[in-house]
């Protein structure tokens, strides 16, 4: 009997398969003990993570979150690379599938332990940032295997300085510069606009330049 | 919409052959058919386009000549500028206030725009210029008002009237010499005022390196203000301030539909800066209390070698719009409080009058005051 792909079992455990695929996978698992065991392992791991997330204690304030983010990124990438290497090694010897499963379980376990180590020392306000980093990695590295929504578009940033005001979006910029003037007054609105007021040195006119977010 | 394509074609024909502006970069200027202003001419003489590494930089300078095609005097105008291909999520506006343009008279509008986009992006950069609104001397308004330019220009006009009244009273009570003294003080104040570069980002924190703390607002209570700030706080992390929450009470007898709270920050060295404002569209009945929340983050860059660290914050009500469309702004007396004096710039009108005094002398200033 042909076994289900590991990624498909993981998606099923996470409730991320579509209706038809879910029905087909469940039908197979009902008849295949090996896949059923694999599925149970994924379900347990997911439950453990959920429980751990609920009882997360506070972390010391002086942790370097940037470094932690880089470390977890690096470790997940190493894990993925190892998985790919093992999968290649495993290919010519289909008669020994247990080796591949064991290796995958070891990697999964190591990742789980690593994740637990971080989760247990993660203050709630940092959880969002870490989850966002993991989501980005997932989208970049294995986005074709695990379905993911498109990456969030870059946030529009509005800036005001005495030389001009600008709105930046996806590496593109629209700036309104101030011409020669007798001093400028910069203002920022929390609703997402920046302004600069000045008296034009040539025309003597009171001019206010502003840039806005789209929703304004 | 009335297209100015014929005019643009003539402008194109007049452009020198060696002009560095691509035809595709010339803007599309559209005013509504019943617009009270006409476009007479447009000059893009100093505009140019250049490559900067992997990006293309378009420096766009437009000198427009507009004519008052209506029957009322124009006090202000707002043009909206957008470049959908460059920043689909953002746009700009250019507002001219303190105008005194009679029927059939012309006036200039300058637009200095810079667009930066990747080289590989599409070759055309269609810049659109449109009309958002025109304010007349009777405070009536024309235009789509998508950028709330009616309120912006009306507030500027109220400030201008307040300050002209003040300087006229100075002239009447103290004579030209007292007016001269006021102008010199104003010019000194303009030069002394601290300025600060600021970024605003929608949503949460821009960085996660600094521990976050919650800071309460202190409030400046202006005696005549129809709104009383009751409570307020924001989350502070190093040089970032985010998610301000304010509680305000309408202590007037009229309903309020808009208010703005000015936000002063004090840094670790004791300096004060006007960081920004928290505007709110709301429906606040007399005596009613309401909460204002903005999910945005202010970020202040380094000042020299030292990063700015916010130690405390002060808020004050800087403008109010009642449900009937009338406005409230602080009085000159309110603005004389030492804390506001340190951070607030003189009004646009005061700066304009000070410039007339500096460039043309006291007689020209007196003549200007007597025009209104």
C-alpha cells in the first residue's frame, strides 16, 4: 500500500486540508496503521505546543530578541536542509522506509524541544513577533508544501523632516519637497499623514504640503 | 471632468528638445467641469529624471498658473497629487492658504514632487493632479473634500483672522513701533523653535528591541477650550511612542464632530518637542465623555549621537469642530503659555506677515493688515 506523504499527514493534523483531500486522507488512515501512528504523533505534538503556549511564563527583559529570531530561523533552516538531505539519501532504498520516518521524527522531536525551550521563556508581547518570523520562514522556505496566505505587503510609512515629507511603500517613495522658504513647520497626524507648512520665499504664499496613507 | 490635454500638448510642444523629462512623466491635470478655478498654464522646466543605483528618481517641478473663474474671492485651494504606479497606497496634497484672489485674478501654485521607484518598474509614471477643494472668503467651500481640505483651510483661515485681529489691535493701541516689536519677537520665536524629524507607521511597534512601558499624559488645560482632556496614555519603547488612548469630555453646550489633541514629548535632556497630533472624528454631545484611540506608532530618529528617549508627554486640545461646522482654536492668550511657546510655531498668517515686514518694511505690513 502506498503511504500518505508526511506533509499531507501534517496538514491533516493541523486541520488545513481541503474537504476532498481530508476525506481521502482520513479514509487511508483508517486502513493504514503506519500512517495512523504518524498522524497520532503529529496530533500529540500540536496539542503539546498548544498547552505550552497557554502556560508560558515571563522572560527576562534583557533578552536579545533579534538574536533569538536569527537563531530560530537558522535552526529551522538547518532542520529543513537535513530533512532534504535525508530524503535524498532515503530515495534509492525504498525497502527501508523506517529509517526515513525515524529521522523525520528525530528532527521533529528536536524542533519540538527547541520550540518548547523558546516558548517557555517567551513573554506574551514577544510571541506575536516570533510567530510572524516563523510564518515568514514558512512562506519563504516551504510555501509550496504548506499552503499559506500571501506575505503581508510592506507597511506604508509616512515621514516628515525639515527637508520634505514622504510616503514610502514597497521600496517606492513619493515625496513633496519644500522649495526655498523662510523656515518650515513639520507636523504629523496619528491618522497617517505628515505635513510641512512654510511661507514660499518667492511667492510669499502660505503653503502646506501633506502626504497621506491610502485610506485617508 | 474637463481634461487639459490640449494645454498639455502645447506645453509639450514648447519643451526644449534636450529636456530630460519624459513625456510619459508629465502629469494629467483634471479639474471638474464646474471648477471655480481654471488652469492657465503649466511649466515643468526644472523637472528631470535620473537613475540612482537600481532606482529611478523623478524630480518633478510644476509651476501652475490658475485663475479664479468664479464670482467670490478665494482664500485657499488644495490640489491632490497622486502617482498610482509608485505609491498606490499613498498620495500628497498641496494647500495654499491666506490667499486674497478676486474674480478673474490669477495666482501661482508650485508643486515640487519627487518619485523614487525601481528601474525595472513600468516606464510610465502617470502623476495625477486634481482639485480637492477651494475655500472662499465667506468660508463656503467647493470640491470633493476627500482629504478634509475644507477643515484644514477653514482652520487656517480662522487662525489668520485671529492673528490679523491681534496685530491690528496692537497697531491701534501701541502704534507702528509696538507692531515692529511684535514682528521682531515673532521672527526670533520662529528661529528658536526646536524641530524634530518624525515617522508614523500604522499598527504596532516598528522594532522590538526596547522594553515597552506605559506612560500617562499630563494635560495643558486651556481655559476656553470646549473639550477637556480627562485621561490619556501611550506605550513607549525607547524612541517610539504608540497606540495613544485619550479620554475627552465635551464641556460646551454644542455637539462636537472633530477634535485634535496636540502631543508634546519631553526627552531625557529636558527638551520639549511637538511630536504630532491625535485627530478624532466623533460625535460628542454636550457633557458627554468619549475615548480616542489611534493604532499607529510614532518613531523619532537619533538627535546627534544620542537616541531620543521619551521621558514624559503632555497633551492639549489644539482644535475643535462643532457639529454646525463652526470651529474653535486656542486664543493668542492660550498660546502664550510657556510650554506652548516653546514648541508651537507662529501661525501661518503670523509667519506671512512677519515675512512682509522683513522683506518690505513696516509700511507694507500696515497696508497688508488694512486690506482685510
